[in-house]
C-alpha cells in the first residue's frame, strides 16, 4: 500500500494550527462533565455550521469538514443530526431523507452518499453506475427516517418510506440459522461493510452490524408506532429481541468479558462493539458488568484522551488493510467515547466523568480528528463526525446522572 494513503502528518509542536481547536471554540478547559458537554455540543455546532453549504438543487447539506463541498455519508449524517438537529431545517432534512429514499436500488439498497450534484454512490469504492450488494446503508436509512419523522412529525413521509425500509432490511445479508448480519466466510475479498473498522475483513456473523440491526428494528418500531400502527411496532420490537438474543449467544467470550467482532476472519475482541452492546441494552446484566469492569481495569491501555481503541492492547485485526497502529487497527477513535462513558459509568461514575472531560479537553487543546494513531498523532483535522458521534452516548450518561440525583433527592425527603 502506498505511503501517501494518509494525509500529511504534522508531528512538531510548532504546528500550532494543527494542534489547536477550531476557530472560535471556547478555550477554557472544562472542570465538570456538564461544562464538557456544553463545550462539545458547541464544537459540533460550529464545525457543522462551517461545513454547511448549498447544493446546486438549492437544498442545504453538510460536509465532512469545513470548506469541503461533498455531503456527509448517510451514516455520518445521522450522527451529526442526532447531536445537532438544528444544523438542517425541517424542510432540508425532509428533502434529503426523501432523496435517499428515491435512490433505492431494486435489490433494496440505499446510497452510501448522494453527491452534491445528486449522483448516488452506493459503495465509495465502486463505480457509481455499478449496482453493488446490499450493505448496512439500509440500517442507516432507518436511522435517518427515524430522526426525520420524529422531529418533523411527518406521517406522510413515514408511510412513504416504511415499505422501502422494510424491503431494505429484509434484503440484508443474514444467516438463516442465526438471523445475524453475515458475510460469506469463504469470500477472500469481501468483508464487513459496517463503517466501524471498514478495512477489517470480518466474515461470518458480524457483531457491530448485528447490533446496529437491533437498533434499526427498534427505530422502525418507533416509526410505525408514531403513525398509529402499534401491532407492526410490536412485531419489529420482537425481531429486535430475537437478534439481541443471538448476539449474546454467538459473540460472547467470558474469559476477558468482551464480545468478539465476528465468527470468522477477524475474530478479535471488539471493544467498540462491546460498549455499543451495553449502550443499546443488548448485553445481559452479567455481560454489561463484565464489560464495564474490563474497561475500567484496562482503561489506561485502551483509552487515550477520551478516544477508544477498537480492541484490547496488543490485539490487531487478523485480516486488515490498515497498517497496525493506525485508525481502526490499533489507533483511537472518539466515536465510541459515549458508549464507553455509559458503560464504565455503571460501576464507576467518576471514570465516566473522566472520559467526558478528557475528550472535551482534547478537542479544545489538540483539535477534532478522524482518529488518533497509536502515538496520539491526529489524522484528518476538523472531522465533524468525530465530534458528533460520541454525543448521544454522553447525553445518555448525563440523563442517567439526572435521574439518579432525583431518586436520591426523593429518598432524602423520607
């Protein structure tokens, strides 16, 4: 692989611009989780506003980074809009959601991204005119529809898109026996299409994709319930429970207390997937305690500046194009920080606070990057999804804190 696959690396302290936060971001280091949350939401909003642009069609869109003029992928758009929904108006969000829906392929798949000129790209590595196999884009289209319908209360949009969503979900590659998202274990070229660890060729049943399917079923249930179809909602919630049960059965390794990434190929322990399982309420009570304990006891090995390693220290993906120590293969990613904070906070609320404060501090002092490598050097500065992705989990931590405080106050009253 050529050396220039990474952007130009700046490793000197003299590179002040690289190591500074986005222009205008408050520079005061947060002392409390509340301050850290306020700071990080401000960073997401500022980066998002700087990355917003108008497409030739007149619809507003958001790019990965400021001054870029190609829209976010479907997955990244969901993360950004869930954190800062006001970055797009209801009208622009609805138009964007409907545009993705109109680009569905006959096999059920949705685009990974729709370019500024309206060209749908179903797989970033393929020719735009080539139809490719179904991917996890279906799962993210459910997420985008869920965000849009619940925000806009647009029942007509829900009725229009639900049949498309069902078609896409039913077309996902599944193992007939386990019902989990699966990749042919005998295919030497193809691997998991999940955006987590995209270059790791996970085969067989895939943990993170299956977890996201659980979320998609739950969101689909919310959408149909929103339009008064309670019976259909019950069906989709039951489907979510079936997949969740199979996740617990097929991926769990009790020795370290973590889930494995897949059943073939890259079978390493998956930290991101493990904390995601807790965040999505898929792990059993025993599993979530084990995951929380593992992350707490190995915190300094797997966390750097609030960014999380994809797997335990000294583990690397067995089949991966990314060099060791970079990105998902031994680097550190901010996206899982919210799930991590939620997980460690079960046993150790103070450690959850540290995750949140350290991440905000890193954003202020060093900047927002797509990832940090094993030495802590940032890759791709001002990367909007990296600021947005951890926020739903972090906000869930703060909501749990609020409820605990209310319960304690009630007990004090007796």
